[in-house]
C-alpha cells in the first residue's frame, strides 16, 4: 500500500469546480495584485480568527519580515526565538542585521520554553517570536506576561497554526502583538503559490504594516519609512476564499487521524500514550502530546504535523520508505548548530531537548484525506520494523 506524506491533489479534486471558477474569475478581471479579492479575503480571515486587522502578504517568511520591520528591528537588536523551528523564524532576524537569540523548547509540546525565553532576555532584547510548532499553540499566557514585564513585543509565528486555538479558545496568531501565517501549498490551508497573512489587534501597528507592505510610501511615492514589496496576489486570495470555509472540517480530520495513530500505536504495544520523553521497552515510539483530549482545556491542536520520536530513526525511515510510506524530518538541525549561525558562538549540547528532537523526530502522513487502512498500514509497518 502506498501512503504519501501529503497528497494535495485529493483536496483539489474535492473542490475543483469552485477553485477553477475562482481562478478564471481573477483572469477575467485582470486585477492581479491586492484589490477587492484580497480585501474581502482579509475580512473573512478577521471574522474567522476573531482579530481586528488581517493583511494578505507574499509569504509566511515575508509576514515575519514585515512584522519585524513594522516594529523597527535594527542592527544590534536581539530577538529571542526557539532554536528548533523552520529556518524562516531565525532567518528574518538576521536579514535585518539584528541578532537571533535562541531558546530551548519544551520536551512535550515542542514549543518555546517560557523559562528559557526569560533567561535569554538582555538590555538589547526587543521582541520574542514564539512558534506554534506543528500546529499546537505555544504557552502564550506565560510568554506575554514575561514579555510585558520586560517591554518586549510578541510576534507569533503561526505559519503552521491556522485554526489552532490556545487553551482559552483564542486563535493562535491573535494573542500576541502581531501574528504571521503561511499559505504555502503544503500548509493546512494552502494557496496556489506563495502567500501569507499578518494579523494584529493594534490599530497603530496595522497602519504601519499596511504602509510597509507596499514599500513604505505614505502617501504613495513619499517615504518617511522603508518597506518592501510584500503584496499578495488576487489569485491567491481567490483560492483561499474558496478553501477557508472547509478548514475546520480538514482540521477535525487531522485530529481524528492523530487520535487514531495514538490508539493504534498503543494497541501495537509500541507506546504507552502521549507526552512521554524517554524510550523504554513500552515506549519505542514517543507520541506527540494530545492535550486536546482533556475536556476542560480548549487547546486545539490542528496537527500540521504528527511527529513521533524514535530511536534508530534513519533505519526506520528507510524501512518505511521501502514500504512506500512517506515521511519527513522536521527539522534535522536546530538553529544553534546551523553553519550560517556559527559566529553566534553556540555549540552542540547547548539545547539538549531540541537536539534530541532533531535526532529522533519523524513526521508521519496526517493529511485529512487519508483512509483508515492507510493509518493501520503505517503502524503495522512500524510493528514489523521493531519486531524484526
Ligand atoms: C512555513 C513556515 C514559515 C515560512 O512560510 P513561507 O510561506 O514558506 O515563507 C515560517 N515559519 C514556520 C514555522 C513555517 O513552518
């Protein structure tokens, strides 16, 4: 049986007619950049997320870069972020000649450890970027409390977290000062190319974001500040408008798949449950924490990824590949061990939890259209590997 890591053609098939019509409508309008498609899309995202302002931008990376430019991050400034995330989270800080300062992640949620964030604060710190990694919200109450006490701005990297809710039900990306989303095609809500969104509840920040999205001219061609070309295409907005009403249904399917994996791994005797952090005879596969199973907590994990940690990962991955199961390693190298950050002076051993995650993590197929026999086959193949 073939189980790809992701198959976005299945989603396209299910909405083909509406999507094709939306694309043709843009072609007929010949209005390609920003304009009415983008502004109606922005309103729909404000409604969905429950935030005051949403701006379509050119990618998730540009959303982060624009957010940092909007708060005037300058050379010499420090921005704290988790060492274990997608490269963009750190790259944008360096692109403004500011210094990314790395913090350790929590071993269960894979999100930034608020205590380590606090330890890393200096007189030069201007902002923190919590990442809602794999689709589960970071511990925002603690992060915001610490940030407020030190006058820091909170920029949420919600690129993997469209539809994620924090434990109190608020949407990821609407809790800090600015939220940044990505619509890269493989994200939970993907467009037809690159696309992203910045959100804020702050009117002043919204004004600056709007001006800096288009080179910083206000009025046009008169520049008090420098921005960039961070505009979103009408085509992407039209596609996103078709897809957004289906997002919750897709998230639910991902959560069901995650629950099913967890049950199957338990039944197979490979894992006792979620949240374990050490391997032993009963825990050959460490499962992601599924906090949503508690009825009192609203923490809504949207499973952009379902990540297990396993010993002998590379051998297991090869075995899965041979059996036609797609997997990926998100991410093999934490920032503090990336060559481009050598001059920041970190070394191996600085962040043991993130290094463990980088060595042991494996992403399994979790997309909404998976069939039950495919999930069963994945876990059966794990069983074969561990019992051979
Ligand atoms: C995907 C992603 C980004 C970047 O988004 P793009 O749209 O690909 O530029 C940033 N941060 C995280 C955590 C991501 O997963």
